[in-house]
C-alpha cells in the first residue's frame, strides 16, 4: 500500500493518544436519541427529535455544539449510569481507532447544577467506566474536570473543592472550556493557582474563538498552564507574540489543536479555510502541536480522521505525524518512566506500520 494514496488506512493503524476531547461532545447519536426519548416520555424535553438529529449534521458552515452540550446537562442526563454509558462508549470508540490513552474533559458544574447529579456519584460512575473500558478494550482513560467559564469564579472554586475533597488517581488535572468570548482566562486565576498548589496539572481553552492572543498569553503566564487547548490566535501578531512563542518552546508547552474547529470552518471560506487556518502555520513558528477530536461525534470526526486531516487538509507530512506522536506523549500527564516506555513503543509501531506500507 502506498501511504500517500492510503493515508486514511495509515492514520487508522498508528497508535495514538487523545488529549483534547469533551465527554458530552462524544455522545453517539443513538445514545443521544435514547436519552431524548426517555426525557420526552418523562415530560421534560424541550428539544424536538429533529433538533436532536440536527446536532449530528455537519453542513458547509457548521453551527456550534454548545447548544447540544447544554441540552445534555439541562434536559437529558439524570443518573450516574448515564455518565457511565457516555464514558464507556467514548473510550470504546476511541480504542477502535488505536487510541491507547485518552485524557478527556468533563464539566462537573453543569452536571451538578443542571443534571442534578452530585460530584461524588458522578465521578464514581465515570471512574467505573474508565476501568471497564480498560478491561474490555485496553484503553487507559484519565479525567480532566473542566471549569465552566460561562459560570462564575466562585463556581469554579467550588468545583475545585469537589475535586480536592474526592481525590482519585483517574483525575489528573483541571481544564477550562465553553464560550471564550468575554470570559478571559484570568477570571479564574485563583482557582488555577490553587489547583497547581494541590499538585494537579492544568490546561485551558484559549485563542479558540478568534479571541485576542492575550488570552493565550494569560493562560501561559498568569494561569501557568502546562499545555494549551487550541491557542490559534498566538499566530495573529508575529511581532507581539514572538516572546510568547519563545516561552512556549522553552517550557515545552504543547498545543492540542482540532482540525475540525467550528470557528474557522464558519469564518473562513470553503476554498480557503484549510489554507488560512492557523494550524497550518503553528509548527513553522516553532509551536508544538498535537491533533485531537474535541467533540468527535458532533464534529463528525474520529481520531483517525483528525490525523488524516493534518495531511490531506493542512499539508503536513508523514514525518510531521511522527513528530505529533512524540508531542502527544510529551504533553500527556503521565510519569516520565511511562512516557519513555510508551514513546519507544509507539514510535517503533509507527515506523513498523510505515515500513509495512
């Protein structure tokens, strides 16, 4: 098989880690519809089934996924077993694409406030699903509770309190997600610094929605994040951000990028989006990136497809994919001994697949 001609098969076969995926953005359509039918039968569904199905349509100018994520919390999820199902299905689906290790986000504030499932039983269900998926599919899952940046700083502090009062090995750090507009990272500085003092790793969504590069700067230099999710606007001002890019390189910060990012697919023309997308420029500016799915079922993407897009849409090479493999393992929140072992094994497998093909 010629790799260039069969990049989809190659990307399906290579070992991967996934570091940027939202649990509620990974819900299978069949599961979403099952939850919706249950809610409808119980008289608490404001969505129509047509609206539910529309979440899984990826048009030329895709709508955002926040409405679907909010609907899950507000109307559909009601039991810890629901979270077990979502977690297990996500990890099983990822494992089918040779994802060996996955760190995924979950918003405990929305679950507790809107779904009515307290943190402790929700966490227990998710951790049980992580163990079940590892037993059945060989994938290792780790959880990143994420600050809901549309909520208040006090709610973020409350969420971290839950995390610290219910420590589990599966919970390795905190993140921050949802709408970035008018919600700069520094709003949550106190919670981030408290998390770091408690020994948790940290990441944050920044520079995703076309917000100024200052948001990336704040995530790096105010919150002191270990890695950055998205971070695209770091390329916007070549002079102003050169210092920031140097800092990221010096600290070994990895940017977990998303080829199917909705913002740029909406704002750039179909003819130019892949050419003008910041992802294409980031490595040339000295930034280390790693491709991820973000909201895989709602974006109609798989881990294999995300890696394939890095070649077919953004013009990266097979050698670049090998570097992205290294970047992902470097960014993963694992101990150094495991990192060295996995890097040796993953790169050997990558090279063997390449040689075979």
